[in-house]
């Protein structure tokens, strides 16, 4: 590589780029004393100390990996909020100002650290509307790029080929490929055949990471953010993840039969706030389960309904508040709440350190760091 840093981009959305970057940070911390991280162009931002807005992945990286040699302002130099694109097209924001912010921030971080992970935003073309797509930024910083892809042999290679075109346009070298979310029974096949496919580009395969579905499972913390509300009960269990989401439309008897099945122990149930029978049935089952087994019931409950009419009654709220089970009220129609949940992809949160480190250690095990660092 041209510098002690690498640029990481994906071939498309939701392929596990951030997960891979967490794995890289985890592996590099055992090989270098000081590790840097920067996300030059961010989209989803959070507020941090100093009333500064940074990309949410930046906060995760800094807080979980304790990146003391990285300042927030440098780690997220360009954040694109609503209206940013229009301001750029109107000439209120210049290309030069963006590139200067990115370049100076990267140089400061790289100077303080032994190795720096630069996380892109989406695929190589994301950011083109404001002329700071990943390929261009990597070229400006003089960095080689790792591309993250998933899927089978053919579909992954096709995605890589499209993104390689953008890299070639800007003269960016692809220094490696990591295949993500691979089925366990396909791991050996991918290691056997994908290097043969990449040979024509003279690009090494740096890793094949098996799928770990639990990493994608949302928690109550995620749904608090999605609905902009707080748990009514069970706040100490907001990190609980759920394997399934089930809309309750049946009567109480059928619902209780479902609850009694171990198959639904880690299911998040959704019901209308007017269904007092379902609410009380859930809370009663949860309490009985914990008394009998000595273990926490893994299920959760989301209540829906638009206020002021369709919200939990006061006496129900009082009962819920005494429960240890995670219960959330989403002030939306059931249809709208389910629609949001169906299209929702859980992102990493700096508060959920356990999930972040589980992911990082999982990915670390499947990346060839020696090849990457050659």
C-alpha cells in the first residue's frame, strides 16, 4: 500500500462494510500500538461532546476501541444532512472545501497513528452527486481499496466488476477483497474458486467471513431509535436481541399457546395498545417463566396505536411499569409500525459494546491480516 492506511468500500448497501471495519480495527489493535479511524463522508449522524455531529459509525469506533489519537472533528470531516446536496448544487458548498476537510483530517489522524482504517460510505459511487464518491476520495488520499462483497461466486464477482470500473476511472488500486455473510457450507468452495476469479485482476482474497445471523438481529435499543421513544419497562434489557417479529392478531388462548412454545422465546411481539388481554397475557407468561426457570424470558412486546385514543390505558401502564420485561409503545398505526420494522436494518450503537465486540472478534478470525499488511 502507498500509505499505512487502507480505504474500505462495499459493492452495494448492507453487505457488512461496517462490520468488516470493526473486525479490521479489532485485528489491528493487536498488531499496532496506535490505530486510527476516519469516515470521510458520513450520512447518518449523532451528536457527541462539544455539540458536534459525526457519523454514527465514528462514535462506535472511537468509544468501543478507545481511539485516543483521533479527534471527533477529524474522524467525520464531511457529514451530509438533509439539504446538503441542494446547497452543493447551488454553489454554496465547493468541491475544494470538501476535499480540503477530508485531506487535512486524514493527514492529522494518519500522522498520530501506526495504521488507519478509512471507512467509505456504501459502494464506490456513493457521494457522486457532491463529487466525493469513495473512489475519488481514496484517490485524493492516495490509498488502496478493499472491496467488501457478498453473495455467490457469480453475483459477488459481478458486483465487484461494476465497482472496479469506478476505481479504474480514478486510478485506485484494489488491494484485496473480503467476502461477507457466506453460508458455512460454502466457505471452502469460496476459498477454492474465488481466488481463481480474482487472479485475472491480480487481486488477493483477504477473507471469507461466515454469516452470523444474530449480528443482524435488532434489539429494543434499535427500536427505541426507530420509533423515537423509550421503553415503558425492562430498561435494563434494552440490549436484548430478537430472532423474530410476530404480529399478534389471534385471540388470547392461541397467543398463550404460542408463548408456551420454546420456539418463540426470543420473539418480539407486536400488538395494538387496546389489546389488554394480550398485554396482560404476555406479562403474566413472562413472570411465570422466570419464576419457574430462574431465567429471563427472552421475548419482548411493542404496543402500537396513534394517541391520544389508541394508547395504553393508565392502569395498564401502571402494571407494565412494574414488569421487568421489555415493553415499548410506538405511537403509530400498526400498519405503519410493521412497515418501518420490516424495512429496518439495525445499525451498531456505541452503547451496545457487547454486540460490537462480538462482531469485531467474529470478523477478525476470518481476515488474512498478514496479506493485508504486506
